[in-house]
């Protein structure tokens, strides 16, 4: 996705123009768009159908949210002193 995407025009194009003001008020731009999760969209008050449409449209743009690394690390396995 190009960095200069017009979010308002994009929302209109996918039939979700009613959310333009919400995206504008929350400062959601092209940099933020790929990081939006279903929980984020729910927090913004979007109904399930619109959340599904938005996530699908983001996928079509070819944008993926950066993978988050889990803070938990797996402890290395230790062998018993007598071996196996």
C-alpha cells in the first residue's frame, strides 16, 4: 500500500464512508491502518460486519500488521545428569 493513501477516499470506495469521521478523529492513517486489529475496530464502535469488511479490504491492499513477538520465552530443556 502506498504511504499517501487517502483513508477517506479508501473508506468511501469500500462502502464504509460512515466511518470517515471516526478514523479522522482517531488519527488513523496509512501507517496505522495495517496495525488495526478486530479489537481495535470494536473499540472504535464498528459493528461486526464492518470490522470484517475492513480487515478484508486491508488484506486486499497487501498490508500485513507487523508480527508481534511474545514476551514469554521458552526455557531450554535440560537433560537429566544421567543422560537418556
